[in-house]
C-alpha cells in the first residue's frame, strides 16, 4: 500500500522512535491544559483583586452606604406610618424623618432635639398669635404673620437650635386660610407630623447600621494627624529655602479646615457620651492636643516665611522633622486601628541632637551678628520645636489611652 508524502511525514517520527510520537499525540493536549491552567490562575487572581478592591471600597464608603439605607428606610416607614395614623400632611413626617436621619447617632440626636424644640416653640407661638389676631382678612393675616415670624427669626439667630420655629409659626398661621382649620388644630397637626418623623428617623438611626460619632471623630483625628505630618515637612523645608505666602496660606488653611471638621464631629461624639450612648474615652484631651500641635505649626510657619541664615540652619533640623513626621503618621495609623502608638525614642534622640546643635550655635555667638528680627524668629523656632516634642508625647498618651480602652478586640 502506497503512502502519500503527508503520511510519510506523519509516520517518520513514529518510525524513528519505534512507536507513537509524544509530540504528535500528547503535544496539543498538553498545550491546551497549560492554557486552561493559566486562565484559571488569572481568573483566581482577578477574583482576589476584585474582592480586595470591593472590601476597600466598602470600608471607605461604609458610613455613606449606611446613611443611604437609613434615610431610605426612614422615609418609607414615616410615610406608611403617617398614612396609617391618618395624619393630615404625611409630607412633613417624611421630610422630618429625612432631615433627622444623619450620618452618626450623635448628629441624629442633635438634629431631632433641635427640630422638635423649634417646631414646638414655633407651633405654640404661632397658635397664640393666630388666636389673638384672628383671620378675618388678608391684612390681618399679614400682620399676624409678621408678628409671629419676626421675633422668632431674631431668636433663631441667637439660638441655632430654634431655626425651625419661624417656619412652623408661618405654617400654623397660613394653613388655616386654606384648610379652614383653627390655629390650635394646625399647631397640633404640625407637632404630630414632626414628632412622628423625628421618632422614626431617630429610631432608625439607632437600630439600622448605627454609626457612632466616635468612629467618625477618630477617622477625622487621624486625617488631622496626617495633615500635620505633611505640613511639618513642608514648613521645615521653608526654613531653608523660604515659602511663598500663597503656599503658606494653603498649608495653614488646610490644617484649619480639617480641625474645624474634627471639632464639629467631636462635639457630636461628646453628645453621645453625655447621653450614655457610648463608653468611649473623653475625646476632648485628644482635640486639645491636636489644637496645640496646630499652634506649633502656625509658629513654625511664621518662622518659615523667609529662609533662615545658613549659620542658623542646624544640621539635625531635618532629622528632627523626619522623626516627628514619621511619629505623627504612625500615630494616625495606630489611632485608626486602635493599636498602641509607636515609641518616642527616635523623636527624643532627634530632639537631643537638635538641642546640642543649638547650644553650639549659642556658644559660637552666631546670633549676635544677625538682625533682631532673624534672632527672634530663630529662638521662637527653637522654643516651638521643644513644645512640639512635648505635645508629641501628649499625643502618644492620648493614642495609647484610646488603644487600651477601645482596642481591636473590644
């Protein structure tokens, strides 16, 4: 039987080896198995990366997602409850529930109390004015509206918790003109609607993915510490090369805005603690320490407005800034994770080296030949860096206190 040339080429390897060819029989199968295995490994790697990214995203937006679910639930429940109770205007119950459902329990508690107190005060005052002036004509209604809204607006400028009072008084006075209800009935309806929404919103804030203001405050404090660490490096660089006024204002304004946010959240956390909704430590010592650190950087920023003379630029200054900056960053991470802060050995060693260098400059009399303005900036810087070391020790104590009381296992 004659073979074709193709048949000879396929049979040649087998003939030479005395049997079937491994390449011709197992090669394609082996290659496909390796390809499938590679695809499986790639799919597993992508799956792990996707899970890690998803967890990181959920961790960053956990508070916002919780607020989303709480607001949705509060709006739906308040609307159904208002319809079940046959409330005159379910809209106000829904709006109140949305307004009092905040990102933390402390903020929700404050919003509920403020909105309820403003509503009750405005309803009572509006009802009294409505009874006294009556509603015989449009002119009388306008006079009564002015009498009710004017004083309450003035009071609201002094007491921010009563900002809802003028609105409520206006509703109580104007609503009877369209619904034919009495001022007392309008005031009662308004209080009932707001109370219903406030109770539902506050209850949802407590039971559905409750977010403590302390967690938000600690995250804000950690961001503040990170910003202080970054700003310190820029300011120390400015002592050598100088800083433009715009750059200096940007640094200081950024620190100030972060501290204002932290201070507001800290007030909410203290409100939770005062209401015995949290057993966390007092956050005020931590806020006070961060405020002192901010003041230290303000003074350093003033000294960095123009570069110091070369004779006053002590060599250990950069090492000191690096040591304190590293300590601050590590302290921010420790505060986030509720772990013990880093040791202060590096900061203490850098402070001792800097103090020795400053003493050498004094003994050499390098400051005597300089203008008084430069000398004042130099000694103010020395004092501030010493205070920065003291305040770093206080920050170490505060972070350690939080780690011991609210560690990762608690």
